[in-house]
């Protein structure tokens, strides 16, 4: 079985981008013909891509990166697709989480969206999916820009799909700010093309190492353009303004995919440009590292503070995302092997945790209609599976051992020791405690609250409520929540499976 | 910096000024349609910048002519890239206008301060 | 727009705008031009016609334009994407100075032109139906 044809395996990452793209073009016609086939078709496509990504991951882990020149044009001129272990693990993450969210959205789309937009919803979903996978595997800057735009516009469409006043407003805000961000990115790409004359990242790295001393100011400018552009896209703290509105007003499958995947792929692209194209010497010489660390620390603390004062559940989760993005950027800014690996691991862990939390929020709203953080009374008994998953993810978010979040935070602490900045450990612990202050009250209220709904019932009903019932949400919503929650526990106990991939790339980068 | 250098590189200066103007318009104008116009100005300045990067003095348009096989062509790649950029700009504009129409139905105005508050 | 001058001028200009659009569409592979630019000119010409003379076409026709825009975008997108799947197959290079010497690509320019024109009209109709 190990006699795999090398050319076939080289084409596979390309198919991962192309198959969802073709399927998304088919979707409007399919929606006009048979509306009920849209969701199974999308799920089938996502599942097929997930299987392909697992094959790619199995191939790449043996130390052979896949490089493929699209349509036969060789790299300096054509588009190159490069799958290193980090890209492979991100592809698997994107496909797997998307599959879970897709299964969840069977029932959720029927509940949250109007029937007429559901076909277009799946179109936007598939476009976003293919854009994200393409962004992770692409090795060409301009191709990256096009995929950034595809991901951004379709993500706006995912937000706007709900059609309410708030979500339209949030989508417009997201669209305007994201376009400003991608404008900055495109200008940065223009500067790089001006300096080096290449668009392929590998060739840029070679060329930039030679001409670096001739253009000191221009390289500073380029780096700052990239930081602003990707900062807007990835919601780094002072530039996060679009995120809370967009995440809280979108339908819950959309907020899960936005928060766990869309924001993260921009970080992967940023890491590629920063560490591969510009190279480590520029990274350490300029003060870009210090800027990123400062912004990340502010994000970790301020995001948690903002989350603490929110009343609405999804809004609180959205601000929590701002804080967690800070962790990832902190890992990048540290620039040490443990720091970078932990940052990348936190992308994976946070994708699982935040997907689980958003899906739980959607499920709670589906069954009980509650959307505030102080309405959790008795939920632990009303929907035990959902609240169990919620608890697991919240514990992981705080950083309790045995859950995924602990490993990445521990790694970040090790990384800050390696980088000789031990004060950062204090910040990490403080941010973890702040997380605890806004997650634990919800859980405590769900399981241990006494006041309950007893005011409109006789005295005995409070005791009757303390019995575990089965959740009344459809099975297609329950299974993804449970699977993702189990994923969080798996990452906490066996983080080596993912770290094996990440460490290979980190060893090459640093 | 002497005047000669500035005159030689004036497309870059124009591009940067237009880019700053576009960004300022997007971020400060209260009218939503003006915000979209600002985005268009911004993207157009980037197109200008790319095409200025591809230009070279004394170059002719890159159309193959059998009579002059050794002509000095300008770099066609940035222009081709900007064709994609124009498509992206067009789709962003269309999408933003569609959203603005929906907001106009909800609010009866396209003026942002009435509803686009920071929360 | 009920301005007399615009109506009279554009009544005679429309033909030339469309002709110029077709001209740009026909060139494209080995001469300056292309499906996107030409389709844009055709679409904007038709759009200007609608803006000046009002919504002359009835509802059925508008629905047809919307549907055809969706279907053309779908088919065109699939064809554009499929172009990349077969590696090392770039078709004939073509003879300089001729229009239709590059096989399928010169035909596909027309498809791109119709796609872009119908997309512009489709976007306009979608927005104007909402308002």
C-alpha cells in the first residue's frame, strides 16, 4: 500500500481547494432545483475533503513536503502550492471543524435562517471553506491575496445571511474594515514585488536576504503595512472593532466558523510571510517582535476585561476570542521554538474550544431561547450533554490541566522563559484567571443555582428540576458538540499527535 | 531630496496620497455610500501603485509585434494582477451596496452615526 | 433620467458602445482586449440604457437575466476552474495578427464576456429589486 503514485499525491492539496470551489458554483443551481439536497451535498464535499486532508497529513508527517506547480507553470512564474507539516495540520483542522459545523447546521440553518437564503448560505460556506484551505497551502503572495478576499467576502456573506437588522449592520462593518485590511495587505505585497520582483515566498526569501541592506526603510514600511492589514483581518486588539458585532449577530454555525477558523488562517498567512519571506534576521533586527508582543499582551488582558462586562452570551464568547488571539500572537512574537509551537498549538486548541462554545450557545438558544449569561439556571440538568461540553471547553479555556488549553498555555510560559521575558508568565496566569472569572459563574449557575424558576411553580418543582433529562435538541446538533468536546480532552491528554506536526515546521522555521 | 527625484517618482507619491485619502474617507465619513467610494479610491491607488511598479522608462506596451522583435516591453505582470484586483474591488462594491440598500430599508437613511456605534 | 439630450444622444450611442464591447471581446488572447473588459463595456452599456430609458423590460425578462446570470456564473466558474486541473496542456500558441487561431480560448472569451455582462445586470437587478 505504500507504493503511492507521487503525482497523484502531489495533486491532492490542489483538489482540496478545487472541489469545494466547483461545488460552490453548482450550489445556486442545485438550490433552485431541489433545496433539500443542498445540505447533504455540502456535507459530502466537506467529508471528501476531510478524507483527502488526512491522506495528505499521513504523507507529509514522514518528512516529505508536497510542492505542486498549478497547471504546470514552474514556481518563479506560476502559482505554487506548498504543503509543509504546519499547513497539513491546519488543513486537517479546517476540514474537520467545518465537517462538524456542517453537520450541526442541518438543523440550525432551518431554525435560524429563512428558507430562501439556505442555498446561498451553503454557497458562501463552500467558498469560505475553499478560500481558507487555499490560503493555508498557497505559496504565492498574490494568490494569497485573492484567497484572502474570497474568504473575507464569503465570511461577510455568512454573517449577513441571517438578514436581521443587527447582522446586516455587523456584516457591513466587517466588510468595510476587512477591505481596508486587505488593501493594506495588497499594498504590502506591492512593496515586496517592488523590492524583489518575485511573488513566490521561497524566491522572495532568497532575494530579500541579498538586497536587505539597500532598502531598510522600505522593509520597515512593508512590515508595518502587513501588521496593520493582518491585524485587522485577524482581530488583533486595537483593530478588533468588527469582531464582537459580527460574531454575536451571525447565526451560530457562522460564528463558530468565523471565530475558530477564519480569523486563524490569516494568522497562518502572516506567519508564513513574516518568518519565511522576511526571514528570521529581519524578524529579530526590526522591532516588529516587540510590537507584536506588546499588542498581544494588551489583547490578552483587555479582551478578557471586555468579555467580563458583557451580558449577552455570544458577545462574551466573541470578546473571549479577542483575548485568545492575543495568546497566538504572543507565541509568534516570542519567536522561540516552544513559543511558536505553543502559539500554533493554541490555534488548534482554540478552534476546538470556541467551536464547542459557540455550538453550545446555539443549542441553548435552540432549546430554551436563552441568550444572556445570567439565565443559565438549571441548564445543567435540562441539557446535560450540552452543558457538559460547555464545561469542558470552559475549563480548557481557563487552562485547567487535562484539557487542551493547559498544554498551549504551559508551552507559552516555557517559551517566554526561553525568550528571557519571565514577566509574561504573570500576564498569562492573570489572563487565565480573568477567563475563570467570566466562565465559572455561568457554569456554577447552571449546576448549583438554587433560586431557579421556583417562583412560578410550587415548592416541590425545584427538586423535580434537579433530575438529569436528555437534551431536546436534534441528534445532528448534539453529535458535533460531543465530538468537538471529546477533541478538546484528547488534545489535553495526547497533545503529541499535533505537536509532532508543528515541531517539524518550527524546526525548519527557527 | 531634490526635486528631480520627486518628479521622477511622482506616481508613488500620488498613490500614497490617494491611499491615505481613501482610508481617511472610509474611517471618518458618516455617509455609507461615501465610505464605499473611499474604498474604491483606496483600491484604485493600489492599482496605480502596481502599474507604476511595472512601468519602465522607454518601454512599449507588451504586445508582440513581428516587426520589432527586440523592443523593450514594460512588465505586463502587475497590470494582469490588477485585473484581478479590479474584479475583487467590483465584487466588494456590489456587496457593500447591497448591504447598504438593506440598511436603508431598515433605517430610512444611509448616514452611519445613527446606528453604527461602537459597542 | 428624463433629460431629452441624454435620450437622443444615447439612443444612437448604444450601438457603438455595444459594438466596441464586442470588438474588445473578440480580441483577447494574442492581441490587447479580453473577455472581462469587453463584457464590462457591454454590461455597462446595457446598464446605462436601463438607467436612461427606465425599466423597459418586464418582470419575466428580469427574472431570466437573473437566472442566466446565476447559471452563467456557475458554468463559467466551473470552466475557469477546470482549466487548471489538466497540467501541461496549454493549447496552441496562435499566430500573431489573427483573431481566431488559438482554439478554445478565443471561444471562451465570448463566454466570459456574456458572464461578466450578465453579472453586472444581475447585480443591478438584485439591488434594485430589494429597494
